[in-house]
C-alpha cells in the first residue's frame, strides 16, 4: 500500500509547483478514484493487470478512509 504520508507530500509538491491552493486540486481519495477510472479505460493494460491494480487501489482507499 502506498504510504499516506508519501501521497500527502506529492499533493503538497503539486500545490507548490503550480502555485494553487490545496482545495483547487484533487484530494488523495479523488486521485485514487481517478487512477481506477484511467486504468479501466486504458487499452494498454490487460484485464488481469487491470483487476490487480483496481483491487490494490480499492483496498488502499478502504484502508485509508475506512470505507
């Protein structure tokens, strides 16, 4: 699972780089949801890997937000 502190650092660096407010970009949960959407729509990722990636990201969402 990707470390939550790492994700916060990535979001913070994007905020600084593009000189935007934190509420003007996706939050961490939205980033994971967008990743799931992108993986599902990708024609470059085979179905087996899609399933693995999506399960991993979904597990991460559940672990971080107790969904």
